[in-house]
C-alpha cells in the first residue's frame, strides 16, 4: 500500500511489539524491510532470496516464527528502481497483503500494477484505520477489486492505532480473522 495507510502499525500489531517505525509523514522506503523471528538466521536468507537493498527487523512473536514479513517500497512510486525491486521479490511471495486506508482505498495504481505481476499469489486486502471508515467504502472497494478481475476478494478491516494491540482486536475490527487467515496460508506452505 501507499505511504501513510498504516503498513507499519499493522506490522507492529501482528508482531505484538514495535518492530516498525510508524509515521504518516515518513518518506517512501527505497528498500525492502524483512521482519523475521529472532530465531531466524538472517545471514542464510541470502542463499535463496534477493537480499540486496534489504533491512531486517526482528520480532519475538512465536506465532510467526516460520513467516517472513516483507515491507516493500511503493510499487506506484515514480522511482523505477522501486518497481524493479518489488518485481524481483514477487516470485518469493506466497501471500500479498495490500494495505489501504479509508481515505486512500481508491488509489488503485499500486495494487493494479502488482496484479499484473503477481496474479498467482494469495491476495488479502486490509482497510486499516478502520475507526475512520464506513462500510460503504468496503463495499465500493470490493466492487473495484471484482471489476479488476479478483473474483471474491478477501477484505479485512483493522484499526492498528494506539490501544488496538489487544488480542481481541480492541475495536470491532477483523484483525483476529486476518491473523487466522494468514496462519492458515502459512500452514499450507
């Protein structure tokens, strides 16, 4: 997703600790950040993954011990190097989690570009900052995705702001369902 939609806050909520610097004002990343469990031998990842232009951050959440999370540069950036970096990583991605916000869910260039390159992946969409959202936006977003060729898009509403780190979701969102879906996908691979 784009800058400021809550990718970092979502990552922090998944990790159950602060592993990603969250700020709506942060500049678009030009690198991939790999979030790995503290038990992962990061040095060995380069044997099978394109680890140049990569930063790493470690977490201690055992639920995600065998999962690598990737925060990639915005594919819709004017920087062609960002687009090239993302497309180099796509063959290594099992599930693509695309994050939007209620204010920016109609910004479709990024996920449309990814769809061209990564249609074979499991796709999950997250409308983060759901405390500012409206159900009509989810319905509209779903219609956009279906019109683009995604037959039954999985869309999850999350609120990953302060106080939402509670395991129960802390705000009537779909975070628990998102985690269960991700765990099911991870178990299959």
